[in-house]
């Protein structure tokens, strides 16, 4: 089995690289990829501590997950097989960006009459539970019973894990924040992945809050230079997996899959198997492109 979507404490996962490799070995995963958000820090750590790779007997595809946007909605692109030293990362101050987003959310909350403690509503990149404004704001608002009525009027699924996609990224929500003036666009992200010798894949396309998801995903596959799409993903319904397969076949795109493992930050998702064993990805699933990408030596 393989898992090509996982995070360490170099972004918003809670496992160290060492812990993750030990778990991958215990799970007998044959191929993995560490895909931290806008970071390749895990690979620099492996370079500095080569003994760590003795903990894992499988193959490690060098990867990352880069933030971008499409039609005003925040999305991510997975880069596989990149030269992590040559990849030109986005020149953004992530903490400053999250502070800007959080400041906007506070103003929205005040205007809506929602209660929150200003002293406890801040971002901190050294604390995995406070790296993202959406997590901080949702956690704070959910503390107070008097917020429930207003939150219910705003919309359903108001939880810490869903707040980013359903509210911050959705134009229909009062908490929507347009990141297009802060991030590189999708074409530039794809170009930079290619420039670093990698392949670019649309990450978990069916979780984005587009009104017409099928049309938007097809548009991305047909109008950009993207190489493939994540077709097997923890949150996908079987119907969505099938549609993803068919779109990749239609446009001759590669397919990938992964759990989006974050350890304690997504405690219901297991490395390699997803939620309640709803994922099983055989290595033959990527046989048409795995030979083209960089594997950790």
C-alpha cells in the first residue's frame, strides 16, 4: 500500500519526521510522500540527519503541498518528485498572512455580534493548533453557548476542521477571505513545480466550496498544465472517486491518492488507511508516473 499525502510538524501535522517514518514502516507502506504545506523542511531535515531514513524501508517521493487559488477560492496543488533545493517557494510571510486573515475574521465576528476573547484569539506558528486563523477563530467562537444561534444562522457544519473550507474559502460566508492578492496563482505554482523537475497534481478537488465542482475541476484539468489529480482521498465519496478517475482518463492526466494524515490535528485519520479503513491504495495505482519523479536516495 502507499500514501502520498501526509504532514509533519514542518507544517500543521503533529508528528516529527522520525515519528512519521516509524509509523509508515509499521504500516508496511511501500511508497509515501511527505507533503507539508508550503514547506520542504522535512527533506532538509533528512539531509541533515540521514540516519532517519534507516527507520523506513520503503520509497519516499519528495513532495510538498502549495497554497494557491482558483476563481477566488483557496485551493492546493501537490508537487511530487521535486528538487526541494531548486523549488522556488512563495515569498510570503505565512504568519503575517494568517494575522491579516484573523484580523478580518475578528471584525466580521464583532459585526455579527459574536462573543470571543481578544486575548485568546491570536495566531502562533510555533503552536500547531494556532498556525491558521480559521482554526483559532472557530475554536474561540465555539466556546460560547451564546454564539450558537448566530452560528446556526450563518450555516451548518460550523466546526474547527470545516471552518476553513466552508467559511473562510466560501464566497457565500461572511467569513470569506480572498487570498488572491497574497498568493501566487495556480499557473505560476504549476510552473514552479515543473521548473523544479516535479509533477503537479490538484489536491482533493471535491472538498473545495465551488458551486459547480465538476465543471471547475474539469476546467482546471483542461485549461492548465497540471499533470494529474488526487483521485483517492479520505473525504471523497465513492461517486467522487469515480468521477475523478473518469476525468483523469478523459484528459490523459495522472492519478494520485493519500490520506492527508496530520496525526493529532486530524485524530480520526490514520496513516495509510484514512478514516475507518476507507482507503487502500496499491502501488500499481501510480505505476504510469512514479518512475518519472525523484525518490529520496
